[in-house]
C-alpha cells in the first residue's frame, strides 16, 4: 500500500487493524501475502480520515530546530498556532482555513533545516507526503540561497574574504560543489550550484544529509554565513513571513 502511494506504512497497519482494507474483496489480515495483481480497495472511512490530515508550510526562524527539541532549543513546531498563521497570501484558499489544535498532532518535519538556517520547512500528518519528500527514493529538489565567505584557512584564520567572493573562488572548486564531493564516506549526488551575486550561491539538491551544504562548502574553503531554503519541489517559500506558517493548498503539490 505504501509502495502504491496509498498511505504510509503506519497508516496501512492502522487501516488493516480497523478492517478498512480489502484484498480481492476480502478483509486484509496483517502479514498476509498479496500477489502483485491483487485488487486492493480502501474503505471510505480511511479516505475520510486521510482527507482530514494537514500539511503545514513554515518560514522557520533561526534558533529553532526542525525536529525534536535538543540542547535547550525549541522545535519549530511550537510556533504553530492561531496567532502565527499567515493569511496574507490570497492565491491559496488554505490561507483562510481555520486553525484547529488537532492539526498539530503527529506532525512530522519533512527534511532537515538546521538551527542556524531559515526558510521553508514542511511539517505533515500525511504519510504520503512524508514518503515523497524524505523517502529513500525521493528525488524532490530543495533549493537554497547561501551567503558565503572565502576562508581557505578556516573562518578564524587569516585572509578571510567576505566581499566579491566569486572573484577569488576557484572555478574548479565550483565544479566540485556540483559533483565530486563525499560526505560520511559516501559520494554526493550531483547538485546545481551557481553564483547569484558575488557573495551568494544558489544550491539545488536532491538529497539532504545533515548540515550538507555547510559541510560541502567547508571542503572547498567556503564558510557559510547565511542559509535560506526557498523551495521544495514545486512549492515556493514566497512571501511567507519569518516565524509564520500556512496550510498547503489543495491546488498545490510537491
């Protein structure tokens, strides 16, 4: 069921336990073998429950962690509430959707955004979206704007250049950022990396290792001084204010 994109594995277990799944017209049983050509039918109760799940888009501020609270820092999810709901985007009818406390239950962040970074963070109750964004086979693009300094001897060393970094940064190393680096003894997938202005790079990644962009930059003598995620798949951060959130619209998809 998860492979077919019908739901998450956790949802599948719950639906089967409640009798909401039929295989070739018969109630499914946990662990039963299912042939590839089987007809899997989901009962209306499951569809109704799934339709009530929400996905939230937040412009995460600096100083908040994207997942569980750690080292005395609050999780970004603590910002979700009626006072911080953004209603300023008339393009998305979901901006008028009324906040309900149950919309915060079981929210899972879909992708890392470290404590020193800002920008688009997705939190969802929908296992299908979580699988799409962070599953093993996910190829959804994430786009970032990254302000850098040239610090070949480390950010505390001599000769740090903070202006017109593009003019001193070796073009060969830009090629390495695009493809050729490894993290945790694993080669990184190809990335799009281009200069937006002399002090800012644009990264487009299809993977999300811990502090990936910062660690990539360190390997080629760059020091990240600002990082903002502006897009995940087809969904843009847009004008969503820092510290505010909105619902993913019914007309939007990653």
